[in-house]
C-alpha cells in the first residue's frame, strides 16, 4: 500500500476562453497519478462536508484511491489559477489546512504502507504541517519517504521560515523532487543543481537516495550515489502546465515501486541504484508529465498513455 498525505482542494482555472473548476492539490494529484499507474494508494487529507468536498471524494474514489478520513465542518480549500498565454499557471489560495488528531490511528492507517509521499502546502502550513511531520517520522522506520516541496510563495511568503521546514523533510526523505523554480526561490542566486547536490547530503547518515530537479522544457536532472543524469523533455503541444510536476512525481515514485525498491528494508538497495536505472525512471516520469501538459488541467496519465505518447 502507498500512502499520500497532504492537501486536496478545488482548482478554479481562469482562461481566456472561460472558467473551469476541477479537483486538485499537489498531494491529491500525486495520489491520483499513482492510482492511474496501477498502484494501490490511500489519501490522507482534509476536505469539507460541502459540494466541493464531495467532488474531491468522488474524484479520488473514481480513480480507485482509498479515502479513510471523513469530511469535516470547515470549507473545502480552493486554489484559483490564472493561466498566461503560454498555459503557465499562477495561483492564489483560500486554504484551511489541518488534520484530525491522528496519533491513535497512525499505526492502523500506516501499518501496511511501504511508501509515504507528502509535500507542498501540507508540509509548511500550520497547524497541519506538524501532523504531517509526525506521520513521516512514524512511517520512516518501515516505509520509503517521498517529498516534493512544490513551494507556494503566495501562501508561505517568508522564505527564511520556509527553508528550514523544507530541509527537515528533505533530510527524512528517500526520493525528493523539486522544480528549478522551487530551488531558485528557496536559495536565491544559487544554481538549482548545486542546491540539489547539497540536499543529497542532508540527513543522517547519507541523505536522500535520489534528488531530482525538473526544468520544464529542458527536461529533468537527477543525482544518486552513482552519479548525475539528465534526460530530455518529451516535446508535445502544451495545453497548460497544471499538474505536470505532480504527474512527474507520481511516475518517479512509480518507477521506484515498479523496481521493488520501496519499503525501509530496501533502503540500502535504493541508495545503490545505478545511473542508467535512474535515467530510465526519469524518462518514464518525463513522459508522464508530457502527457499531462498535452491536455487541460491536472489530469495524470495511465500507464498505457505514458507508453503510447507520441512526441511532436
């Protein structure tokens, strides 16, 4: 069982052609992506007992994602995205991020988990961030940890406060993905690849096994103990970029699970992954992201769609 913990919300997208609303939130998108890649997955997040919350629940369950936590009385969170002429999104948020007290339920909820992923708003916005950190710490002795900071400067504006919060999750993680924009915001004036190399050394005793930087049309770059690799981005006609990084993250984690490298007992093997194997995983993830940008909204691909994508 794979577990994703974090925010789910409604994306309201303003386009020149009109306004659309659909389920979103980086962790929720990753959960959907993993399910569409044929992995059993559960989503631990919050949403209200309102029409938006019911839309999120239907979306998750429709993809085969388990949803063990019930809705609460707070409104479901909303993100408003403005798309520019190239399809790139700028977000504004109306958020309520907290989780129910999970201390007595974590052992049950995480008992069968071999990989736990989190990131984005959920890991830096209180009061929920402390609960997410507790879940990661509880899961790590048994599970592989995935993390994507997916920084949102319009919400968490204090870079100096956010940076140590992000780094504590990096230090606990096995597989980390960040965009070049994330790293440029966190470490102004520093080459994003140099920041990623430093992240590889965070933690005890060896830091993450894999750190990946996505670079839009320049393709992803990754580092592991065996070295550094990069692959080209698949060239497709871009509808918009909403959810592309989340589809990439889902496929990156899927590549680890497909190779049976998930679970704390496989941590030493994951640390020894060779450069060619990492390159193949990055290529799969880049293809998944390409499918997503080729169509509107956060709509991650199935395994067949990743296989069959036809670049321009």
